[in-house]
């Protein structure tokens, strides 16, 4: 069955850190062990942040308190959110080109600042037909309703869509609903995998 839509994750796929991973980069900026950052990032508070139920400042304060950091470290967190990330230009160009053939959807677990950053730092104009962020829809991948919403926006059935994410749990969640899914490892690997699926 021909592919009618590609559904893309943001962080870890299209949005990358200048070196290392999100957690290792943040640990470096805050000068704390990575395992301490992971305690914060994998906490229920982080889910609330991604759902738009905590503001950036509230989450940053929670991070400072949890890690016993001084108030001046908040500035380092704020800079990290912008300065240490970039949109992968070749992958963005590839998605823009794909949009002439199939519907393209961005499906991301991300806090409310995502929209501001799209306008001011992470320019994705012309790449996506639909942008679905957890902070707007109050859902988080791998909740099946996230994928169902993406399919509804794209106007296609599960088997007509390819989902790309760097987290295995999200890829497995998509496959459970019948989507074809690719676990991101490298840009080249993902482009090749999507290309092969589009040929079927």
C-alpha cells in the first residue's frame, strides 16, 4: 500500500545537540553528573512540562531545587535550551522535498516554548503540513491517541504512514497501531529507510 504520510519526531531526530545527548549536554552546562540530570528529565514533573502544565520557569526552579543548584544556574538552563541545539539542515531539506510527494507531520513531546523557538531559532518553514506538540494537545507519545491524531490530521490510515523517532518506546507504540516505523540512528540511515518504504 502506498505511503501517504511521514510523521517525524523533533528532539533527537530533526533537533540535535551540538555534541553528545540532551542529558549529557545539560549535565555539562550545569556541572553535575549525568545521572542527576536523568532524575529530573525522567521525573513526572518533566511530563507536566511537556504537557504545558508547568511553565518553563516552574520547571527550571524544580530542576534547581532537585539538583541543589544556586539560582544563577537558571541562566545556564535558559541558554542551553537555545544555544546547544540546532535543526539538522540536510534532514530538514529532505523533509521539505518529501512534502511535494506525501503529507508531512511533526509529532513531538515538547513544552510550550517550542513555538517561540520555531519562530526565533529553529526555522522549519515549508517542511511540515501539520505540527502537533504535546503541550498543545495534552497528550504524550507513546499514548496511542497521539498517533491517531497525527493520522487524522494527515488523512490516512496507519499502514499508509511512516513514523520516525529516536526512542524505541515511541516506535513500538506506533507499530502497535499498525504504522510503519523507523528507529532513528543517523540521518543517512533514516533517509534510506524512508526511501525504501516509499518505493513499496
